[in-house]
């Protein structure tokens, strides 16, 4: 394949990539418009008739005995509420019996990383709400390493329960305040780290090697272990889906992604991968132990496989509106020891390979690298398409003037 044919192929695939993402987003929007009864039946384990008493509060009776005109004396009530988690909006439905006790809970929508959500559920956070009286609910202790997810579940369950308590049992309760969180200090620190990375990468900056090593250490500790802020396919899908418009509990990953894209569009330079990324820094530190050698995949298969994997992951994330469920990055396991068995094995392989090859994840499967290459390609294509048009218009103006 010559250079011209390759260029045509890459442009075609770039358009197909964009159209695929748009189609997945549209189909995902249609899928999201699910029927409310389907959601309610996730917590009520029998055929029921529902009557909405107030916003997000329903009375329920078995279909055999229910009479629509007399549903307010039901033996069960169902409430729905939502809260902002780490990955976006999380929504729960609860069931309350005539004793004013919670008798069932179901998470019906979540953008949280499945391994984090599983960790919270397996530690009994949801089970501990069962049989509690709606008038005496208190926030339960969160799970270490998944605090934002724990807080979102806590808040949504308490809000749903108090909605029922106020509207059904006429209890003098106060609804919890919104969990919508504004940018915090850690987000400012992340932005500062990015700015410092720009400064130390300037050609005239002295002691560049020492400065980069210090930056790697800061990045690993602050953005890795403390903030869990590396971004990847999960964050890309989250941005493309528009879920961030509903609120987000941690802006750090989103902020780093946006400043990376912004700086890339202006300067065509990517300092996130080379200096800021905590997982990249971790691989580089491991490589120093054995003087790992730089090695890039030469065969096109490795490049196109990684690109296809990222595209397919984003497609699924947009369609199901949960990019975290299809994320394949090892960040959670590397910094918080949370993830699936597959991610655990992948993380171990990357760590071992990092001893011999410099930053193997970055060179192969890293979604950020391939996303940035796509941005660069589209930027160059648009720039080259605009230039001849401006040149032609200028020539036409000169001819007309003469």
C-alpha cells in the first residue's frame, strides 16, 4: 500500500470512527428511555400495579387485589432517587413496607466502575439499610477506596426513603442536601502539575532530568494513589456521552483530559503522557530498576488492534451509557488494588514487562495515546483542507483587483 492509498484509508476510517460514535450515542439515548414499570419491578419481586403519588414516589399493590382508585392504602411503597457518584449519576429504587421499614433496594442506573461498585455492595453497605425505619435513617460508613461511590449510594437511598416518609407517612423529615460537588483543591493541584509539566519541558529549562523525576514522584503519589485521577477510555466515554452535565463527584480526571486536549489543539504537544500521567510514571520508575529499553511495536496490527479496541469500547460505553463497565485500564488495580481478575493479571504483566521494555502499556494498549493521535490526525486533515481554500480565495481577489 503506497502513501496515497494509506492516507485515503486513514481518512475513511477516521470518518467511520466518528459516525460510529454518533450512531452509538443516538441509539444509547433511545435505549435510555426505558419504561418506568421495568425499573420499579427490579425491587418489587412480584407482579404489581403502581400509582404515582408524588414525583418519584409510587404506591404498589399485587395485580390480583389492586384497585387503581384505592392504591393509597397499599402495603408497599416505592421511591426513586439519584445522587452524583465518581463516574456520574447513580440512581436507586427502594421498597418500604407498612411498618415504615426499607424492605428492598436496587441500583437501577450507575456510571461507576463495576469493580468499585461490587466492592461497596459486597461489604454490606446496601444490606445494612434493610429493615431500617425511614424516620431514623443515618448515613452509613463508606468503603475505603470507594468513598465517592459509597456516598452516592448512601445519599440516594436516604433521599428516596425520606421522600416516602414525607409524602406517604407524613413524617416531619428533612431531605438531604444535594451531593453536587464543585471543583476542589485537588483539581487545582492537578492543573498546577500540568502547568509545571509545560514549564519543565521547555528547551531552555535547566535541570530538566531532575525536575522530571520529581514530577513523576509527585504524580504517582498525588494523581495516582491519592486522587486516582489517571484518565482513559472510561473518561473519554464519560465526556462523549454528556453524562458530566448531570454532575460529577470528582473533576480531576475530566480536568486533566480537557487541558490535554486544549494544549494539544494549540501547540500539537502532549505533555500529559510524557510527564503527568501517574501510570506512565510508575512504568518508567519500574524500568529504571533494570534499565528497560525503548521499544515500539513495528507491525501495523498492534496499532490498529489498539485503535479498534478503544473504538469498540467507546461504542459500547455510549450505547449502554456506562463506559466504566467496558474500561480495560489497570489504573484501579495499580493504585487501589480494586479490579477484576483479568485486570489483576493485566497489571502484573505490565509491571513485569516494564522491567525490560520502557512503558509497555503506553506503547501498546493505552487509549490516551491513540485518542491523541486521532485528534492530531483530524487537526492536520482540517488544517490542510482549509489552507488551499484560503489560498484560492486570495488569488481570486488579486485577479479581480487587477
